C-alpha cells in the first residue's frame, strides 16, 4: 500500500523531523466530547500524529506527506515501535543512547524520569550502528520494503539527525514566512513531549505507557501506513478513500496542520476539496487544523502559543465550500470552527 498509494516525491521548505505545534493538545478534550473515536485517522507530518492516534484510537491510520523523506522517517518509526517494548527502549534506539545502569528507566517510569536519563546519557557510535542496522533490516526484510540508494541516504540523514540533536531536535525552516523567527524559538522535542493540555495535564503519546502501547500495537499490526502524496494530488487521497470505503472505515479525524494554507497559495485548494468528497465521512468526521498566528492572529489564539489548533466538522467544510464562502485561507479557518475550551 505504501508503494501503490504513493505519488511522486514533492518539496516542502522544512525537513519537518518534529512538529512545531505547542498547541497540539488543546483540542484533545473537545475530540472526546465530540465522540471522535475509532474509524480511520488521516494525518500529515511527523510525530504529533502518534498523539492524535493515541487519543482517537482508530482502527487504521494513514500519514500522507508530500516528501518521500517523511515516508522513510515513518518507516523508521515503525521499525522502532516493532523493536521497542517500552517508551525507554524506543527513545534509546531513536537517540542511539544505550539503556544501562541502575538509573535506566523501565516500562513504568514517569516520562520526566525517562527524559532526564536521556538528557544525561551520551549517544555512542556502537549503539548507532547497531540500531540503524536493525532498522534497515526491519524495513527491508520484515516490512518487505526495498530501500534504494536515495531511501538509504534519507534514512541515514534522519537517523543521524536524531542521534546528534536528540531531545533538543527542533523544527527548522528554509522558507520566508518565519524569516524573523530564530530557530531557537521553536520548541524542542523535549518541550513538545512535556507540553501540557489546557487543564495542565501531560498528553503526549510518550507520557503514557498505555498510549504508547496502543500506537505500538497499531504499528505492529501494519495499521499505520505512510504514503507520499499531495493533498490535492490525483492518487494518494483517492487511493485511501477507495480503500476505506471498500473496508468500511469511516474517517473519524483528518489532521491537516496548515497544509491548506499552501493549497490556497498554489491554487490547488479546489482539487483538495474534491479529494475530500471522495472520503467516507459522516456527521462526526472532523478536521484538525493548526493555524499559524503570523500576520492575522486567530480569534481563538491562546498566547503565547504561535499556532492555534482548531477543529471543524468535515460536512460543514463541504457545505461552506459549496456556498462559495472560502475566499482565502483566513476565511477557511475563521468560519464555523470549533475552538478548544479553556478551563
């Protein structure tokens, strides 16, 4: 399915190793209130999808990203989940930092304890070589996904970056929209993992052993499928829609981040809408969006978060579009949105 559903490699202005959305947990309670549970999950980007998957508990998930490197990164994550019974083992392999000694965290260790351990433990070349070989073997032999020279280079690049930057890894951009924002102001992976929801609770998938176990089980059962695709493209979302319809999986949540911003800019938003029409959606199907508060702050912005995370019913989205209400991206995200409720 990874091969058959994917489109050609595309371009994005960031490697996007991790998210930059500190507000990603703000809509978790609202998802529960609206009954977003089970069915199919569709998302884009890196690790924030695992938290949404853990909260929605879908039966199947697709991660669609325009960059082939993102697909390779998700196959790397899949291999790490397969190899790692616990959160500590997962991070040990991701950062090439061995678990050793009395302080090595176990399955029931608090996330703060786990992160402290990896913050103090150095990576080793031996661990890196061993973990990378195990990941390659899992992808090529267990998943039966041959890696060509380009894919191997991408896997090496992603793996080396996580080894070198570990918990300090950040989103970095080569674009102009964030030109006045230094990289140091983007959240680190540690910041994201320890980011609380609005009532002040931790909610990242690595903060809970049960959430980690759910995502790991879904990955091990081949129910998280990364696909190379443009949201407005002719193949990826169409193939996913056909598969979901044939197998009786309604879309529960579709996390688009701020991809629609780029679809408006490239004049391909209407093609995306037609792809959405093909998906099996119901009255409870939801978009999850992250709006960047740059030139026009969102009415629901919660300072000091740079992005505002919002929901919208997918049926409302199609109705509003058909009525010609989406003149631009700002209109899209400020019309008939569902905002998080602050305590």
